[in-house]
């Protein structure tokens, strides 16, 4: 279950784009029939809505940086900027770029047309003069690949593809003549967090397969390279342009990524061979400059796209097993680049903060930059690694683009200068059954040291994920007088692989004890009222919320978003069931007891906490029937509860009015019970 809670729900970077569904009717609501979700804010000059709704609108007024890329020479930087327009039914995103030599820098907007649009997946040409990107420009039935000239920003981007399915991840060949893309023919969606297609009639036994397609940059001719029975999750050109390093698995892709292998595919013939089968999950294959080796991040990951682990390297001919270059590292690598023969560079989550480190092929590591109070998201490098670009964000300041020499960056953008928070955040540390656990405690904006205040505990998704600095729902809660505790319990990134693996076959047990120990630590560290504790989580955090209200009466109110009530029935309902095998060790049919042991529904008769339950109608990762089952079970115990199902939505809510409604409901639920 993804850490991607949806934009601004939690302080993590979101790398995703919105869908194009039309504005829906208000979501059906059970138990209590509250008012329908509020619409997106109007464009009127005078502020509208309640103070809470205006605070939510202000939070969403910040721009979000979802990608950054440095041209090969390091002279130019491109990024994707995402934002909401008042009244618009979608979140928009655009490609922007800047020449670092300009003083002051003058960002250029490179778009595929007017009107509402979503653009993503940027890639520089080898000469740094053009940028390829994917856009679902108005008038297109499918997103397509475009090529924009940096030198001539007034010239409209050229559409390179006219494909009939989902396209993503353009990559230029080293000579710049060919663009490789990932293409799933006739697919409506790619990615488990998107809304799944409701089952009807004969269910398709052979879902679309994502393959490598090669596009001639000059003629736009396109051909499929990889075979039809290999789902390609990631693909990177070799330095000589003759091969691809590929993370791939048999289809269906959403399920089988958890057992993906490292392949090398010939760029001319499409012939492939397995180079390495990792014991756990893998991501980010990166060639050595000489093409003789491939580095990757490997470890226990609960979601494709939420990367964390150690750095490995393996010969590209598969002649030897992969070597772990960072064994015992008390951090989780999340980005990866190999700019020089002697230096592999990776961004990492470290103890809830951020770092950029380097390791040589012999395993000698060094820290290039670190900050315990910032998050970076993506780390982009020039081809030789001399120039880097990052998005820096903290608990008090929304993200901005910085670029330059490593750690000596200069700020390029200032779009979020007005978007900051005045509440402070403290990194807490505590012991829990031999584990060193970290979490963040955000104080109310106007805390009275002599008066205890209520506290909300926010549990992140994943479980292989982490809460890192950034703006989000905790900001709204702090403005309304709450302390907010955001723990990173066992199973999280940031403390090394042993810590990430520490909740295997133990969902809800050890990690709950870590969280409750963190609650005690927060009460000791700040004037928190122990009688006014609240609980919220989405995805795995939603499961933990369901679980904890069946295990303890310490919380006065709870909100369970996209949770899991019964791991046994969940196995047959969700679209990514294989993700449970690394965690439970067997299928539900082979070892039902381990699944039952961790299922909230088994203990629901102990629940007494008023609980709001939220979910997307077409959630494939945590299907809506799981939320409905828990809601009905609470009703049977006469526990105050309410269910909200957001129509047309998947695991990540995409429509701005739904995301705003969710935040308003959460805060109002806690206000009601505090």
C-alpha cells in the first residue's frame, strides 16, 4: 500500500498526475448523512467558505514540484510544477525550464497547448536543446509524447506519438536519434494507485502489458521492442545505446513487480536475458559509465515507486551475483545515479531527514550533504555529476527548486514564498523493544505551555515509507490547536534494512507498540492532554487505524482512510495481492492464521472509538469493501461511525474537490470529538 496518500495529505513528495474524469456527483455517504463534499473554491474576489475551508484552499494554493532533471552538460534544469486552479476539476501540471547562466534566472514554460493539462516524465536530449515529456493536452484522448525546444519556447512542442494506450518515461538514446518510452497498448491506466476499471461481464484474463517502444525522433515512426509476455517497469539505455537495463516481470504488472528481475535487452533485436533475480524488491537500474555493471536499489518495498533500500551493483553480463555496497547502512536509498566510474550517488531518507551520499564500487561511502529537517524528493545530476538540482522542503516552507554544486545550491524558484507554516517540528527519538524509533512532533501554532492540548497521531502509508519534512494536513491541525505526532515505526524507511524488515509477519503488533511508545514520549516532551488523543492514517496507515481502535481505548476519535479490515478477504479483492508474500511469507490459503492474527475484524468487538471511514470507490490497492466491512462491524458494536465513498476515485484521490472535502471532514471529525 502506497505511501502516496494523495497531494498534501502527508508530508511526502507525490510523483503522479491526475486523471481526466469529469466532475462527479457528490459521494454517497452512509450513517449520519452529512452534507455533500464542498466544491472547489470559486474564483470570486471575496473569500468564501468556512475558515477551515479557506485554510484548506490556502494549503492547496502552494505549487508542488514533482520532477526535476538537469541537462547532460549541467547548464539547464527542467522541472514539473503542479498546482490547482480555483474551480478547475483537475490538478494541472506544466513543464518549466531555466538556463543556469541567466542572471537572474528566467524560467520558461514549455507546454503542449492551452487549457487544463497534465504534463510529466521529462527527459533532456543529449545536446540539452530539447525536452521530451508526456502530456494529456486538451483535445487528446490519450496522453502522448511531445518534444519542446528550449531555445525556441514560442514554438509549440511537437507531438511525437499517436499511441492508443498509456505511455510514460521517455528516454533519449545517447545519440539523441531515438526516444524509448514505456507503452501499454490499449491501457486506460497504469499504476495501482489509479482507479481500477470496475469488473463487468467476462473479466479480462490478459491485462495490457507495458513494453518498450522506440520512437524515431526525426520521423516519429514507432516500433515495439520488448516481448509481449514481459511487463517492463523500468528501462535505461546503456552508455553505448546498444542495450537496456530493465526491471521486468511477467504480467500483470501491478501484482508481479514484487518478484521482478533485472534484464538486459538488446536495443536492436529485442532479445533479453536475466542478469539477476533479487531476493526482495528492486528499482532504479543505473549503468556504470563503461557499461560493464549495473547498480540498483534493493530491499523490502511495499510499493512500486516508493523506493528504499541498499545500493547494489552487478556485472551487466550476469557473470557474478550482485554485491551490496551499503550493508548495515542506517538509511534508505531512494534515488540513484552513476555519473563517474568511482562514484555512485544516491539520495536517502535518514532518521526522518534527508541526505545525499556517494559510494564507490568497492563499498567506500561518504556523505555529500545532509539535513535532518528537510526533504529532497528527487536528486537530479548532470552527466558527470558536477551539477545537481533538488527540491528542498521543510515543515515550515513549501518546496522550491535549488541547483548548483552539491550542497552549495542556489534557489531558482520563488513560487511558494508566501506558503509557509509557523508551527515548529521536533524530531523525537525513543526506544521500543530494542528498536531506535524516530518521529516528528509538530506543536500548535499558539501553544500555551501551561495548558495541555489535544494531539493527533498521523500514521504513514506503506508500510515501507517514511514521514519526512513538508507541508500537509499536520499544518491545518496545528493551526487549530493540535499537537501532531508523525511516527516512523518499525517497517519504515530511514533506519536501515533490518528496521524496514522488522514488521514482517507482524503487521499491527510491533509497529503499534512503537507508535504507542511514541505517544508516551510526546506526552513526556510536551503538554499533550492524554485524554484527548486522535488517530488518522491512509492506506497502511488506514489499516493501522482500524487495527489500533480494536486494540486500545487510548484514542478519543479516529479516521481510517483506505484501510484493510480483514487480510484474508483482502487477498482476493485487491489488485496487487502478491505484495503480501514478502511480508506474510505465504499466501492466505497456505497460512491463513498469520493473516487472521493481524486482521482488525477479528478483534472488532473490542472497538469503542468513534471512527470516520473514507475510501475511493474504485480503489484497487485497498478496495472499498474493506472499508464497508469495518464500518458495518462498528455499527454492529454501536460505535459512532460514518462512511464516505468518493465516486470514481482510486487509491489516490485525484479530483481537487474530493481532496479538499477529505481534509475538511478529517479536521471536523477531530474537532467534534476533541
